[in-house]
């Protein structure tokens, strides 16, 4: 069995592969130095640890490299442990165990399973990553499955309809899991699965092993070579959002600021065609401006002086700091210090009642509210909105 602590490469992290496969320069700027671990990332790491212990316990797996701790003991060490973490870990552990049992039943043999295993990648000394779960069964001439637990709220897909590419992070894990075991187990099919319970997003993609090997030869290896050139090229795009240099990268700035040149005319003088050319670039431009603002504010708070600018506080608001004293005073005056109780939100009620009771008792009293309108390219998979004007009714 693999280790339970998550280890990732700094430069060639599989989770950042969408950045470095697209932009060679990013490997020089995303070396992990100075990167702060966000509370969400720490929650994710601890949730993976807990899940791993639950799966090991359930499948009676032995971790030869690390001393396995009993689940109860591990929980005491997790400082971000919460009922939410337990729910995610339980759900994921069930999902992995069920997938394992399913492969066992349909192949008639016990599959190989690895949990939280460190995989070293041969394209760079520094390249490595921890695979959440890998299963190999003898189904269909050998089926390799990788399952990735996502604890964040940004939806992650195993296949991108826009680029027609499978998720490169999961692809890299699958490739190196395959390489580690290919001499022992024949493999023909590869399944990539994202398990993302917080937004009820579980999706999978299946391909032939040959597709993965073509990805290695045509995408992965050429991209790594480009990152090792003397002056690696910068290639801005949507992936910049997740690059740690996204606020200070001059190439991203240059490309995004081109839009300001295009907008040099007053808006009422721009033709529809000119506006349609600007529209697809606006989201990236706004994101770039937000990243830049976040960066300059953080530096200013850290003590940097931006010429001509100063830090100020926004409008403050009054806050009760001693609730007990306020309650006592109000009660002594026979005044109710509490506000009316409000009905809890949908997530909270689902938690309190359980999914089944929520669906049968509460769901009939819910109504889907229409979300706000936004303009998206024609290729967007969502259905076009029907706008009903007052006069049309
Ligand atoms: S910000 Fe974008 S263009 Fe610049 S290094 Fe990062 S990924 Fe490349």
C-alpha cells in the first residue's frame, strides 16, 4: 500500500498539468516557492487521509510503507475534522469499495487496488504525484481505473467538450499507474473517474490504453521538452487562472491589455462585429484584472508601497462583541433580544433530515428559481434561454 500523506511535484504537479502542458514558461514560475496552503487545500489533504484510513479498514488493506493508525486515533489528529469531512470521506470510501466490489464481481477475480500511492514520473526528476485510488481488474482484457476525490466546489470533469481532451491530471496518473504495473497485469481499457460529492458531481470517461499512449507521445513528452528549452515560451489562455504567476506575468498582461486597444473607441461607436470580437476575451480580461488587484492588495498589506496609492479601510459596521451582556440587559428591561427564527437553508435541512426524508417531505415545497442571465458562446452546452417580454404574455 502507498503512503497516506499527499505528495506532489513542485514544477510538474499532475494537478497543475493543464497549466504546464499549455504554457512552457509556467514551470519556471510555478515552482511552489512562496505558495501558501489554503484552508480548503488543507481540508482536502486531511479528508484524503481520513478516506484512505476508512478504505484500508473496510477492505482490510495493509500499508507496508506507513504505519496505519486506527480511524479514531487519526481523527483526533485532524485539526480540520468536521461532520462535513466525515460525510465526504464516508461517501468516497463507499464509492471506492463499491467500485472495487463491482470490478471483482464482473471479472470474477480480486482486482488490484492501491490507495494514496506515490507515483514517480520518468519525464523529470522532480515529477511525481499521489494517486488517490487505482484499480486494475481483468475485465475486457484488463481495465485500469483511477478515481480522484475532489473536495472543492469548482466542477471538475474527466473530459472537456471544448478541447475534446480528457482530464490531463487523471490521464497522467493513469499513465504512470499503468507503467508501474503493465508487466504484471495486461491492460486494454482505461477509466477515469472524478468523485466530487460537495456539488454532486461524479463523472467518468473511458478510453483505450492506446489513446493514453498517444497522449504521452504527442502531448505530454513534447510539452515537457518545450518547458526545458532555454527561453520557454509563454502561452496565455484560460489555464492562467490557476498559474501562481498570473498577476505578474507580462505575457498575460500584454495579451489581456490588447483588449483595451480594441476598445479605444467609445462603445456606441463600436460596430456589432467589433463587439463580438471583444466578447470572448472579456472574461479572461476581467479575471486578469481581478488577479492583479488581489496581488497588489496583498503586497500592500505586506508592507509594499505602491506610488500614488494608500491602503484605507472600507465602511465599517458596528458589531456586538459581548452577546451575553446584551441579552442580560435586554431581559432586565423585558425586551426580547432575539430576532425571529428563520428556516434553515436547503443544504442544512438535507443534513438534518437526511436525503431520503428531505426528498419525500421537503422537495415538494421547493421551486427552481431561474438563475441570472449571461451571454455565452453558441457552443456552450446549456439550453438557450427563452426571454418572455411583458407584451408577449
Ligand atoms: S500567467 Fe499564463 S502565460 Fe503567464 S506563465 Fe502563467 S500560464 Fe503562462
